[in-house]
C-alpha cells in the first residue's frame, strides 16, 4: 500500500536494485540492512509494514529477526536457495508469513511485495 515502509535484510547489491524498483512501483519506501545489529537498530526507526529476509544472509539469526519483526507488527517474507530445504523450513518454523525459493521471489518480486503489503 502506498506510503508504507519496507525493511529488507538483503545485502546483495544487485538484488537491492530490483527490490527498490518494486517498492517504488508500490509507492513505498525501502531501507536495506546487512547484519543483525543494523536490523535491530533500524527496525524501530523504519516501522516497516513488510520485512524481507534473504535467508542466505540472515542464517542462524532467523528466529530472532522474525520474532523482532512480528513484535513490531510487520509481515515477514523470506527467500533462500531451494536446495537448502532446512533453511527454508527453519524460516517457516520461525514464523515467516511466506517463504520462497530464490527463483520464485526474484521472478515475482513486485507481485509478492504487492500481495504482502495488502495482507492484513
């Protein structure tokens, strides 16, 4: 929804361009972080409607990151390598609203962002 914020734990600079373009098309602002401390610092400042997690970067911190996101009222979606099934399952167990393989998320970024911004 227009005017809402997204916080992306996505250090991949190439993919951040795609995410930024998708956010702009939705009329949203987007902030990027690349480590747990930066995420913790930025979460209460950004107050995101949606948190996007690159599981390859979040890794073992997924439980804490998802818990903090949910406490702040954010919807949380994650993506990761399809071959790392336990990583994807761990994100689901942690409470992500949706978990996508990299290929699906990258192919449908704009639609996924629109869907989860509209979710209540």
